């Protein structure tokens, strides 16, 4: 054991452990960087091969071909990023019905994509489906407790549409303020509660 080693050997053993720990951290950092770089390249590839072409087709009123191209790209890349980028485009050009239908279809394939669930919740909210939106936002929290945007949105919905939800809303607002302490409405609602 290190306790029975002479002082010089004990220091050397501790230095060896420190170097091993440093190497492990470097390897983890490198692995994270490699994964991030791979994902970034795949996302760029999707944009070049599918998204940009689909947007051009859509803008030239060939919507069917645009959707076919996107669906092919999503299947080939298995990318949640691809789905979100297409939905964002549809929202940008105010094609809410198409965005909603596409998002629901994509959810059947990728039910753990918290960004997708959040977008569907926003679209349901836009359609006046408050209870469905609340359920979607609750699911987002279950999938990713660090998903910042959902805390404020869910707190407001609960306060405005669910009786006796003050305690839960207070906790959600507190967490929302932790993420963004410049949201004046969140601060105001929190102080009222």
C-alpha cells in the first residue's frame, strides 16, 4: 500500500495517479470533441444534400418533392437535427399545418427528441390546445430537466389554465429565473406568487 511506501515513492505513486487522471480527462475531452465534430459534419452534410435543396423546391411551389427529399434525408441521417431544421423552416414561412403534421409524423420515429416535443407543444398552444401543450411541456421536462425554455412556458400555462397550480408554478418560475434572470414577466409572476 502507498501508506507503507517511503515518502519519495509515495509522492511518485500520487503523481502517477494524477497523470492517469489527467490522461483520462484528456481522452474524454477528445472523445467529446470527436463526437461533436462528427455530428457537426453530418448536420452540414444534411443541410447541403437535403435541406437547402428542399427549401428551394418548397419556395418554387414543388412542396411534394420538398417533403419527399426531407423525408429521405431524415431516414438516411436518422437526425433529430434534420427534423427540427425542417420544422423551423416551415414555421418561418408560416406553414403551421405542414409543420404540425410533419412534427407529429416525426415524433412517431423519434419520441425522445425533446426539441421536437417542445415544438409540437408550441404548435398545439397556437392551435388553442392548452392541455395538450401542457402535457408536451411536462414530457420535455421528463426527457431533459435542463431544457431551459420550457420552465417559463409551462409555469404560465399552469397559472392561467390549471386551478391550484401555484406551488408547482412557483417552482417552475424559480428554475426559469435561474436560467434567465432578465425575464421580467417571470420575475413579476414569481414575486406575485
